[in-house]
C-alpha cells in the first residue's frame, strides 16, 4: 500500500472539489480524507496500491469541471494508522 498527501491549488474551494474527490476515491476504492486549508488549497490524504494512487493523482491534476487546478504537490507518507474509508473533513 502507498499513502500520499496531495495538495491541490487553484480554484479548488467553493466548487465541490472535496465532494468530487470523495466520489472519485470511492470509485477507485481509496481510503483517506480531504479537507480545505485556510490558504485556499485542498489537502488530500490517499491510500491504495501504487497503480490506483497514480490514476487518482492524474485525476487530481484535472479535478472536476467546476475547478481550475494550477498546481499539485505530492508528498509520500508513512502509514501510522489504518485508514478504512474516505471522508470529507
């Protein structure tokens, strides 16, 4: 399993980015969470096999049609607790 933190910047708040992210994560069977950050970015923590994570990251570069993604930053994380679902925080 691979766990990553994805920071997405652009017009990503107020455009249902988190809801679309949750739906896409459930479609891919990804566990983790997403939340808005005070600086206007969206943070996503995602855990799945490497191939699935790569597909999800590719989607994050586009996001939903209502969003405009300017930049995506990926950080590898160590698993410190088991993730069992994907939630919006």
